[in-house]
């Protein structure tokens, strides 16, 4: 009842945002009354639920409606990109933590072997006879070999982790390159009687 007698223009656009992996579509509403009041999406949706009659073909869509629709599109796309930028940053931080954890685990393995060598050397000092002494020498020699192998492979494993980290970021970057497309579904002149 409060809107009875009002008239104006309504334009509905299908707005599509897409990347190589995702597509998002939404409807954008642009409406204003003839006296210049811009109307919100809620009003537009309610307006579309009303019974309607087609009277005649009308004038072309006013330029301010077209310009406002383009501004809404730009604003929506900017907000969408900001949300995705935040998601991108969060994912990159996750990938960074993953790589750091992987490298720390490699370092922990090496540190464990070094501690085992120290323990074996302390135990060797307490050996009671040559047989025990020889057993500890063999154990220490094998641990030293393991330590050298771990050191030698550490750089290669870190390079593998860095390569995987970079591949994850490249894939994420590929997924977050967006394009947009807008199609006007219809524009109507309306009068609430």
C-alpha cells in the first residue's frame, strides 16, 4: 500500500564470475522510481513477485539505470576479489606452514640421530670389555653414516618440499584469476497500481 502509485525502472542482470576451476553466478537488481529514489534488492525481488500486465513496448532504458548496473557489477566484483584475496592469503600461509613443518621434521630426524650418537658415545665410555667397546664402535659408525646420508639428502628433500610448495601456490594462483561477464536479462518500466 505504501508503494501504490509509484513507478520507475527495473533492470535485472545475470552476473557471472569465473576462473579455470570455479564459476559463480548471481542476479544484480537495479531499480529506481521516477522521482529518483533508488530501490534496494529486497524491493526489487518483491516487485518481481507481483502480478503484472504488459501494456506496450516502452522507451529505451535510461542511461542512469545502465550506469548504475555497471557500478553494481564493479562493486560486486571488487568485493568478490577481496574475499578471494583473503582466501588466497590464508591458503599461502597454510602452504608456508606446511613447508616449514616438513623441513622441521627433516631437521628433527637429523637431530635425533645426533642425539643417538652422543648417547652411544657416553655408553661406550662405560663399556666393561672390548666386545662391548667394539659393539658401541659399530653402532656409532652406523649412526655416523646415517647422519651423513641424512645431511646429504636434506638439501634434496628441502628442494622437493620447495618445489611442491611452489606448485601448490601456482595452482592456487591459477584458480584465482577471475574474469567476469554480465548479461542483461531484462529491463522493464513498472507502475504499482
